[in-house]
C-alpha cells in the first residue's frame, strides 16, 4: 500500500506541478526555525580548559588558535565568562611542571589539576558543572594513560589502582563529575568502588566509553605538553571498529557509569548514533582538538565561513544523538545562540 504522502497518491499534473513540496517549509528564516528538528542550547555545551602550573599569564596554544593554557589567575575569568554564557560545564585538564613514571602529581592535593578544581568550583558556584579529566597521560613522563610494567607495556590493573586514588583526590578537590578517559578495562568499576568507599557515593562518573586511537588528537598533545612516544593503540579503540564501541559502552554501563562518551565526534557519528539509540543514560561527544584546528585553519585562509562551519559541526554532533558536546567553542557558540 502506498503512503498517502507519496507522489503516487496524486499523479503529477504538469499544469499543477508536484503535489509534495518540501521547500514550503524552507521558505523563510522564521519557518525554518519553527520546523527545525535539532536545536543548539548553551546548556548542552561543555568547555574543555587547560591549566598550566608555574605560569602567571595564559599561554597561547599554536595549533589551536584562540585556546590557551590558563594560569590559575586567568582561569578565574574564563570560568566566570563560561558561567555567564550559560554553558553546561567545564572540563579541566592539568599541565604540570614535573612528571614521573606513575604520575604522582595527579593524586597530589597540591597538584595543578586539584588546585585548579578548587579554584573553578569557587568561581562557578552553582552556575555550571566543574568536571575533571581522570587520566594519567598529562602527569607521566612517558605520556601513557597508565603505569608501565617492566617491559614498557601499559599495566591495566596497576593503572586502575592509580585511577582509584586519582578519583578520590579529584572528588576531595570538589570535582562534580569525573571524566574517565584512560580506556583501561574495568576503570569505571574501580573508581566507583573507590568513591563509594571514601564517602563520595554521590559523585557521578562520565565514562569515555568509546574512545578511539585517533589522528585528530594531535593538537591536544601540544595543549598538555604530552611526553608520549609511540601510540595508544593497545588500549584506545581501533578506528575500524563500530560494534566494539557498543561493547565498551555496555561494559561501562554495567560498571555504573552515569554518562557515556564517544570521542572523537566527527569521524565517529555512526558510533555516536548507535550509542544514543541504546543508552539508558546521557550520551555525550567530544569535538576534539583536531576537529577544532581544521576549521580554524580553513577559516583563517578564507576557505570556509567560520561561524557557519562551527555551528554546523556542533549541530551535526547533536543531530547524531549527543545530549551534550564538549567543544572548545562552547563559550563563543553560546554567545551566538543567546
């Protein structure tokens, strides 16, 4: 049986033209706005922020025009601006002066990430959610997301012990959402157990459930002054694999994740759509540094319309199913929306 909306329902009459004219709903800006299927809102945006130890002024990141490594002082204004823009939250990354094999700075109460967390929480008040990256890569002298065994291989279970301590340290500093990005097996269960045991049962966990070993992380390495040599393909996912993303998501949900993440966003919209179709908890996506850098570079050369490209890129991520998007344009984009 044909659809009542199909051309078959009323044969084409050359004198009258086609019966169905989708362009009717595109005729004016007001009409397009009224029938839009996906919308952007400031509360759906999260701003990743880098805070560098030992600096008194923000330091520009050359591969990410417009993004800086904040000092603890410049962080205050950036948080205030983000809150005023009405975005949903910020995600903090620490850039320490000193690194070691186990990333001891990650669990030091006076380490840069924990200090920055206390500052951000004080500045933000109840205006936005202060989140923290729970991973060791910024703090290890080898640049991996966990500790290494005697053969130089990332030791999964030894890394979980560091994550447990890191989770408690971040919660004690006031983090309101822990972003587990290390891609170690069992990380959600380990951190959840540690938080519950330390009296932080109400601190939620954001699981980077489907995090791929992507070339688009390149500028981020500069942003955190990564010491990495080699790659992270033994623990981050193979870009060729779609179903594996759902396996990771299911495991994290079973271990108690409160929110799940797909990272990167742009090249993994199929994985994001799969996650959004099945997840009982919010699904977020991270528009990573390479995605940001490509648009900024093309816009700087006059090859694309910067604002339209930014808006379209984030809208596409939301359309694919992301409930919220981590993007370096969060504050600026929120200003346009408002």
